[in-house]
C-alpha cells in the first residue's frame, strides 16, 4: 500500500508541474498568435520558404486538424501544420512553422539524435504499452513471492526504454528550435522584437519536453528504489 501511495504522490506532483508548463505554453501561443508579422507571411509560406532556402524540395507542407498538432513526419516527408499555424500570419505561426521545418533539416542532414529517436519508435510503442501494466501488477503482487519481483523488473526495463526516448527527444527539439531561430534571424523574416517573441514561444515549447523527461527519469528512479528496497528485504 505504501508503494502505491508513494507512486500516486509522485505522479500527482509531476502531473501538476506538467499541466502548469502546458498551460503556460498554450498561453504563450495564444498571446503571440495575436501579434501579426510585419511581412504578413503565413505559416505555410514561411515553411515553404525555409525548405527552399535550404534546398529541400521533396518535403510537402500540409494542413492538419487539431490545436498545436504540428509535427514533421519523416516517413511521408511532410511538415504538418495546424490550421492556426498553416493559415496564420502571426509570430506564433512563424515560430512553429520554422521549428517543424527544423526537423526536416535534421532529417536531410541525418542528424544523429533524430536518427536514433526514429529507430527507437517501435521499441517505445511496445514498452509504453506493456510497462505500466507489468509495473502495477508487480507492485501489487510483490508480497506473494520473488517471481513477482521479476515481473516488476521486466516492467522497469521496458519503462526505461521510454525514459531514454524522452532524453533523446530533448536535443532533437532544442536543435530544431535553434535551426529555426537562426534561419528567422538570417533571413530577417522576423523583426528583432518578433524574433524575441518567437524565441520565447519556442523556449516554452521545449520546456514541455524537459518536464516530460524529468518526470520520466524521476518515475524510473522511484521504480528502481522500490525494486532495490524489496530485494534487500528478502
């Protein structure tokens, strides 16, 4: 029961922190979506220009439904922008569109961390699906014998794959933002004031990935401590 209580307390704290950062990100996006770019370019036009400027002609820019659903798909080679970004003429649209194109640049240059993350996707899908069930089952049955510790350990190992994935994601996201901001600055797509606002928006977006990584590491360490404590008591 103590293990469950500790888990729920940790999960609750991390959930609240994540919600706070996510809420702040949405607030920043909405704030800067009201700031119109002086050049009046849309997110689609900015994305297409960034791709052309970097000699990328085999990536399409598409509109995808959903709020902040923007992403780059390396399989179909598409930059998918939410309607607010695709059609928008704001600082937010410029920041998000250029960030997603930053991933296209990474893909074209075979950026090592992006390649590693892509290779991890199949394992992460399996690990994220099974790990929580095995961990919860292992915690709930630890008092019934050592065999259940093995079940718990397998769950921890699977969860560790997800944790590594969140850590690998950090440099991928930060690098995409770095590429976006460098291009926005070098092409003067944004004014100095707009550039600072775009940088602020991308910083908050990156913090959502940072919180996810910290949460995953903290949760993994908590599971490991439970396992080690149980093993030492046997």
